[in-house]
């Protein structure tokens, strides 16, 4: 039994030191906030057509993109009763040209599974900010 401790300890050390390598190309361009989106172009000015790229589940549908002064509400919806697996895809959303200033994007994921008996439930809410020069 004494001879098993050495190999077991070595295996435990090797397993604990393993790290998963990942592609950081998307994460390197994430703007401040809890919402993981990429603003395109990276440093927009008031003459640029602005878009953002967001990682979403393939079954989420764009519900609303609403502008109110320097605030943007971005809503997507899905039905949780469908029990579909989430396959991550990137969606590009065109914002358009914006005047110079700081902007807040609020993302809301709406679960429509309660319809028609109840109102939409917000399953997730995240925010992020960006600046237009």
C-alpha cells in the first residue's frame, strides 16, 4: 500500500496543474461592464456606423432595440419550456451613427414561457458602457 502513495500524489499534482487554453480573441475586445459584447469599430466616433457583436444562444430572438438619450435597451427572447440546448452563436446588431458621448447598453433576456397567462419574465439582465468620440 505504501508504494501507491507516490504515483497517486504525482497524478493529483499533474491534474491540478492542468489549465484549459482558450481563444481570447473575443474577450480581448470586451468593453467595461457585465455584458460581453464587442463594439465595432473599437473606438467609434460620431461619423461611424456602430455595431456590436454579442454571443447568444441560437434560439434567442431579437425582440427590441430601443434608444432613449444615451441609453440603449437591447432585448432578446426565448421560451424556456422548449428545453433546447444552447448552441452559442455570434449575432451582430447594427446601432447606427450616434452623437459624441457615453452610452449605456442594457441587455435583457426575456423568458416568454408564461404566455399567455403571465407577463414576460426577465431571465437575465446585464449592462455595459461605451464611448463615442
